[in-house]
């Protein structure tokens, strides 16, 4: 069987549609490069390099991909430009597979997790952090999981109210102390409440401010320490939410957050509204942190578990 024979069919249509802008942009540009050419030569590869960089794959990752294709063309003696699409697709898939040893499936379903499982969510304002939390809560709740949310982003206008609205909409408990209160005390009470209710998953929303690295590190560190007083092994996961539509700005944010706190997973949102979907490839390659979720639409279920193979198939298949 081939490299792309094991795709699940679920949500594939939504994924295809969500990545349409990026795919169209890439292939429109590739089509213009190869028109009138019969073989993959140095000029074609130079143009392909520019296309990938312009799709926010990133310079270093793009260079890796081009080198792989060069080696492939030399080794297998590919000369037909019609083969370029398939080679590109296969080499990107191989690169992603090396960055994470295995696909990140819906680990909240497949792994044996501690109960309650505490998920702390970080990210700057405007990336879709609170919306991502709401969609995660919906998906967990729909599967029969008991969910508690902690509204610890207490400094952003309307952040607490936004999370409370999500709680009402989804039908899950939200712990809040209102605006301008101590985030760590909210996190503590959320974990306490989750323990009392027998929650499966506790999701803590945190302040989305990169005002200074020192303040951010101190704030996140305090939340962790306070939560650990009640549940020593928490948080079990720290998820960074990034806005894919910002391209390289998302990469910069990832660099800043990984400097100040240990990030164990990523969610990359708003890919349906951009031609910069290649940023997922670059982020995965640079940080070697599992991309768990991607946002490919506005609906509740359009926050999808990231599957590398399905992603590459949607992005690079005509």
C-alpha cells in the first residue's frame, strides 16, 4: 500500500475546504512555474523554494524540503514536471513524520489519562484561545466527558464573560472570580471544583499577554505552583494556541512562549481564512512540539484533531 492509503474519511471534506486558499495559492504558482517546461531542473526548484517561503513554510524548513526533492530527483531520475506534485507531497509528509514520531490522535480518548486531566491553555490575545477552549469543551462534553473550565484570563476585557457564554452554550461548569482578580486563585478553584464534581478534564484559560517575558513567566509559574498545591502532578498539559493566518508572526509567538514556559502541544487556528497554511509545516519542523488541533472553520466541530497525512493530502493534492 502507498503512503496515502490509510486516511480516515471523517471530516476530510471540511479539511479540504478549510485549506483551499493555501492549496490554490501554491498550485496556481507552481502551474505558472512549470508551464512550458518538461523537466524538474534548478530553475524549477528555485521557483518552488520561493513558493513555499511565500506560503509561510519558513526558510529553514523550505530549504530542507528542497534538498529532499533535489536528492529524490537525482536518485530516482525524475525529470517530468508532472511528478513534482507527488514528490512534494511525499517529502513534506516524510518531514512531518520525522518531526513527531507518530500521529497525534485524539489522545484524550485513546490514552489512559489521570482524572482529572488538567489542560492549561496559553496564547496571546486574538488568536482564538477562548474559542478554542469552548470548542474543545464542546467536543469533550459531546463524548460524555465531564468538563470544568477555569476563567483565569482575568485581565482582558470580556474574556471571563466570553468563557462563561461558552460554558452556557456547551453545558459545562465555568469557575470564575470576575475581572481583574488573581488568575492563580481562579485556577486553584477550578481544579478544586473539578475534583469535587468528578471531572474528567479541567481546562484553564490564562492571560494572553506577552507584555514582558518576566511577567508572563512569573504569572504562568504562579498558576502552576498554586494548582500543584491541590493536585501535585497538574497541569498535565500546556497547550499553546496560535493564529495560522498571521503566518510568521505565529512562529515568533511560539518562540517567545517556548522560552518562558514548557509547551507540550499546539493548536493552530484560522487556517480556513488564509493562504498561509504552510505555517503548520514550519512550526512543526522548528519546534518539534505535537500539533494536536487545527482550526479549519467556524463550526464547533471545525476544530479538528491534526492528522499529518490527511493535512498533507488536502494541502498538496490537485
